[in-house]
C-alpha cells in the first residue's frame, strides 16, 4: 500500500455526552447525546419508540417564553412536516406547546459539506453536479410547502450515504431586525458569506434568498473558498452588495447557473425548480426581467431570519 494514497477519514455528526442539566426524555423520545448548539437551541441525538435514531432540536427557554414565538413555531413545524423527503431531513414530530418546545427530524448520518471540503478539499465534478441537483431538489420541496430556509450554508447540507440532504428548514426564527443582522454578520466572520443582498439591506425576504445561497454553496464546494473572499466583516458585506462572486474555479457546466442564481436583484434569479430543471436538462433557466418577484413572499411566518437539526 502506498502511504498517503487514501483520503483523510471523515467522521459524521457524532454525539457528545449529555450535560447534567440536559433532558433525558422528551415526550416519547429518549435523549442519548448532544449533536450541537445554535442560535435557536440545542440539538440532541434521540431514540424513537421504534428504536430509530432521531435529531431533536430543543428551543431556547427565553424564546419558549414568548407566546407569539410558540404560535409561529407551531405553524412552521406543521408546514415543515409537509415537505417532501426527496433530499431533506424529514420532519417527524413537534411539541410546540410543552414546557420544552422541540422539533424531531430524521437523523442523517454523514459529515456536513463544510467539514467534507475542509478535510478533503473541493468536490470532484461528478459529486458537485450531484450536490447541485440534490440541493435544488430540496429547495424546490421546501418552497412548495411555503417555507423559506433563509440560512442555507455548507453547515446545513449533510452528505449522507444516499446523497446530500438539506437540514434546518422550517424553524420559527427570531424576527428582531436589530439582533438578526448582527447574528448573521457574526456567522459571516468565520465562514463564507451566504447572505443575499436583500437580507443585508433588511428588504423583503422571498425564496430567492435560498437560490442565492445555493450559488454560494456551489462556489464553496467547487473551490473550497468563500464566494466573497475573507477578511473583515464590513468587507465581506460590501462585496456581497457590490461585487460579483468569485467564480474562477467553478466549471463551465455550472458557472452560468451559479452566476444567474447570485444576481444582486432577487427578481432576476430563477426559482429553485427552474434551476433543477436546467441542471437535469443541461439547459439555461429562462431570463427573468427585473422588477418581477421570483416568488411571492410566503405567509408571514417567513419574514426575516436564522438555524437547527
């Protein structure tokens, strides 16, 4: 065997031990480990009554104390359960009204896209094309259910044994403009900037923000580099608003689609379904005159927002 010929090993989303104050049981689900923590709450590895593994996101207590948040969480959880499971982590259950509101999703084994690229580098063309189709398929299903993801990043794409899956959609967000921008900006400091221009400018949010993020993810997967470079927070935000993304390392088959997906004007971007059709058929999406909405804003639950499973 030639030393160094094998790629470095990739661990999946492994659970860590529970902390003393963590729950051991949530409804019918046994809690057996910690998977992670984000702005919305803590994600646990759980076991369903049938023995299958699940991911359980428990909402932060300060958010759970707000009746309007619980109501929005209940609506979004119900919508998320209607999302077709093609390339998403299925939403299985939710308890928005209990003492500890939680959302239960399918547990997806496998590393995040961000971890894969960090360890193994840019994806091969064939794998990149599979990723492109899988994520647009997931977004099409999410948008068809009236949901906007709003926080699609390489950390929210899991590379499962059966292909890429999108997670962390359908969670009620904290719609406080004063804190939301700062939270998103903090995310942009250490990771590629996936916010669309309209998110930075606090403009109305539609499904077009997810299409922009899809393009940014493709650049990261193809090049291993952030779509708008690195540096100071202000510099990254300025580039998102005023400069084109760095497309140099994206292959010709995808470059045109990524470019149109990341148009500064959301009205000029194709829908996720148009992207998926173009990818499968090897065509280009229809040219959309600016000034027309890509999709009408979904119901009020998707105004502005951040992340979960």
